[in-house]
C-alpha cells in the first residue's frame, strides 16, 4: 500500500499505483487532465471544439429533461487500466450526476468525444475501444478534422458491433433510444 496526501497533514492509504495516479490527477490545481493509456493529458478545448459540444447539448436538452437525465464532462474511470477520461459530454441518469467521484462508462447513456488536432487519433481508436470494453452503450465521435460524425453502439469486448457512419457534417445523425432524435450536425 502507498500513502498519498489528501491535504496538509492528512494522509490516506491508497491500495495500488493505479488508484494513486487517478487520485493525483484529480487534485491538480487549476487544470483538468485525463489519463489515456497511461499518458497524462491536459484537457483544454478550443472554442470551435466547445461549440460542437454545446450544439449537441442544446439539441438533446429537451429530451434529457423528459427522461430525467443530466449531461456534463465529469470523470469516467476505467478500473484496472491506466485510463481515467474526461469526456467532452456524457449523459447519465440525474441521480448519478450527483456523484462526487468518477462514474463508469456503463453508467452512461451517451458519451460524446469531439476531436482536436492534438487528440484525434486517441478519440478515434483508444477511447472508442475502451468505451466499448467498459460498456458505454452509445459513443458519438465528432471528428472535426475529417468533418464527419460516427455513431457507435452495441458495445463488446472487441469493439462496438454497430457502426453508423462516418457521415459528413450536415447529415442528420439518429440517436437511438432512449433519445430517439435526429441530431443536426450542420453547425459543427
């Protein structure tokens, strides 16, 4: 067991290095970071990136309220791996959104990642694979460099078994149940 400071003069026992690392990145002052395949990565999206996320949030908002869901970019842990994600947008039941700690991908209803020049390959491959392995039911990849959207669903250990796309920006993307709505991608 290793000891990790929880605050000045306060030490708590952390059972393994994975948990110590995940604990440490949650306590970096002033920055949001995630761990992708063992690499600590700062999360600092551009305005264009945030605009795509905001447009999605606006479109799914009414349906989320009907269903008692909440959206945010809260932490997602992938236990047993060197991964701790800060998705661009995750939709979860309202009760789970009150959780102080990280959630697990299988507790989400939708995970959205929007690529940036610095992380496009991560979102296209590593995160897609890991979200599937950890049971995120629907993964929407908004690829700003390719100007496409791809919807992945029906997760499994070897990847998502249903892939819709890539569709060019401007095409409507049908989000499955419980959302059951067409997402307008024209403004991305």
